[in-house]
C-alpha cells in the first residue's frame, strides 16, 4: 500500500543565519495503511457516512455505515457492524408503502446521527434521506428516527414544517442541547440543491420526543445552507445552551460569494463569521472542534476551501479574533470536503485535522497541527468519511477511512481502510553525516483486533 508523505516538521535541520536552534525529534511515526474491507458490489455507495455507537448496550460500539444507492430506482441502506470484528450484524433501510406518496429513497444513509434523545438508556439513530420525494415536493427530504433498542421496523419519519421541493431536508445532521433544557436535540439542515429554491432552512427538533421544533430560514446565506453543522460549547456552566453553527460556503458578503458561518443561539439574530482574507472563499464548507493550538481550550476550525484555501481557528466560545492558516496546496480548492479531528497524532500537545476528499480525484490527507505549518501526510486514495477509534486496544486511536463506490475510479468496489500510527526511535547515521530520519515502509498486515 503506497502513500506519500511530506513530514517536513520532523526532519532535523538548522536554519542558517536565523539564530534559531531546532531540536531533533526523538521518535518518528510509523504509518501503516491497512485495507480492512472491500464491498463486493456496486449497487450501494458504501461508506458515504460513518458513525460509531453502542446500539446493543453491551459496552462495545457498533459501526454504522451509510450506503446510499447508486441508482435512483434503488434504496439506500445503513449497515450495522461490530466495530471489533467488522461483522455485519444488522441493517436499517426505508420501509415504504406504495400508497404513501413518497419515492426516491436512494439517498437514505447520506447522513447519520446517534444519541440517547429520550434518556431511556438506549442509543437512538437518525438517518437522513435527503432525496426523498414528498407529496407535491420532489427531493424535499426527510429523516428516519429509530428509537433504541434499534429495530429496522420501528421508526418515526421526521419532516420539515413546510416541505419544499429541492430542499434536501436531512442532508446534514448534528446533535446538542440547543435550548439548554438538559435534553439532547437534533439539528437537521435542508441545504437546498443549489438551484436557488426557497426551502433552504435549519430545523432544531427538540428532545425528548421531537414534537417541538424551531425552523430558521437561510435568509441571505444562500444555497447551499447548512452543508456543515457544529454544536458549539455552552457559554458558561450556568447556561447549558449550545449555539448551533451552520456553514454556508456560498453566502455573499455584499460583493462576492465568499461564504460564511452562522451561529444560532436560543434567541436573537445569528452571529456571522466571515473570512478575513480577500483571497479566501468557500468559507464554512466544513467545521470541526478540537484543541488545535495546544492551549488546553476547545477551538473551532472553519474550512475555506476555495480561493487561496485556508483554515480559520476560533475560540469555540467567544468566536472572535480568528487565526488563519493557509492550506497546503494539494488540499485547497475542494468543494464540500469534510474535516475530522484526530487526537494529537504528532505528539505536540495539539490535535490534528484530517481533510477528506471532495471527489475521487482528490487524495485524503492529514493536515497536521497549525504549529507545523504546511507539513502534512497525504494518502494516495480518496476518502469521503472518517471516524477515530482504538481498534487494536493499544491505547492509541486509529483512523478509519471509507472510500465509497462513487469515489473509486470507474465506480468499482468500495473500501474501508485503517491508518495506524505508532512511534519508533530515530535512527541516525554517522557523525560525519547529517542526521536522518528513517520511516519504515507501509505494511498491509492488520493489527490484532479486540474481541468481545
């Protein structure tokens, strides 16, 4: 399994004439990329979404694999697998009645969320079905809610207050306590289809039973609206309300469509975030939370993936005075590429960001901590979804990446891959030569997986 690396921040060197002495690292990463699973048919877009949750209540997480259909006449499916063995133990799919007036469930599984919304001790699952046709509204979309213990035959179908053609309700999901009442809530975006419709909105369905809801129209945010969602930390210990942030990468600033991100609180108008550099665009295409600057505080990363290409880092509570980091050139200009937090793989005290692919021609990569500048590790395959888990019980998280059918050349079989990081001591040459780092080649042998 080949990979390309540019770990410039690891290579010891002395910056001539700058008066700064750089300390050699004592260890280097050994990066193994393991082809874990291959899906042997092309009828489903396996791996469009990945979520982990303990659905069975046995203390071990299951892996939910969102798999829309590759043809508009078929149905999407969500596979439920044991995370330790990757054995398929169940599936969720849209049960439909020919007389209910709905069709086009090929996008079922495009988005997934899991949480205990009703506080009964069982994990519930929400599955987006954004291309679903509703009576009089093509591609209005809906969400299928499966209360735990999850049974594919027992569900509730959730829809927008006013379904609109082309709205694609359910394309993006997020969860948090958006009204501060102690119950987990579900946020559902209807980003639109980019055709300038009127159904773009963001809906909060409030727990525990989703009978109460609130809808925010896109307003001047444009379409698509809410292609990325994030539940921000509560402002204080006395107020548990979490602001909900929605990305709108085509929002206009009055002169150009540079993009924006809108923070909705319990009341009042949203706070808008915009790119500070006039060369950036696509701001709000992806959002993620983590400690990306080794300060011990949560930060918000906002991707501006067009124009020059940059990441903006905000204090996740104050949302002020962002820091801009230019993206490495291979990772700029990716419409719709999501990002995922990876916990401090570079051992510098800060989390890293994984920038995924926007299409089959974009390789996935790890954009390392902002302190490392443009240093990164780029994989030679596309990856549309990711999750982080300690798959081999070694105390270190691995990265699980999916390459769905639509992201493989020619639409061939889909893949799940593990990216495993371990650390080894630096191997040096003689004193007469400049110190070098040795990074072993990549192995295709999987690590031992934890058994139940």
